[in-house]
C-alpha cells in the first residue's frame, strides 16, 4: 500500500511499527470494528480477521495507552461473540 499522503500516525504504525501513545489511526480502526460489532451484521470470523492487525499492534502499545484498552475490549467482545454464536448452533 502506498503511504504517500497518509497520516503521520498511520505511517508510524505501519511503516515503522512504532504507533506511539494514543495513535489516532489505530483509534479510528478500533472504532470502525466497534461500530461493526454493535450492528451485529458481521460474523465474528470476519471481524476477527479485520482485527488481527490491531491485535498485532497491541503488543507494541503500553498498558496505559487508551488504544490498548480499546483493542483489549474488542478482543473480549469478539471472544464473547464467538461463544454466543456457538451456543446458537
């Protein structure tokens, strides 16, 4: 993907693997996943695939970073959704 005209936070995360505290690009990515989760229109498998990159970035973030807390919330929500999906079968 061409990084020309991408935000500094996007470049820090994707080009340098150094997202930094409160990375706005990652925050937007998290909010997109949370919005999709809230609609219930997406399968947990699909959302897990979309979230995989966020889970990788989580390893690079500090515990007190609000973005890490968003990613943790997404992880927990997806695991709960998988459990509920399996119960419905």
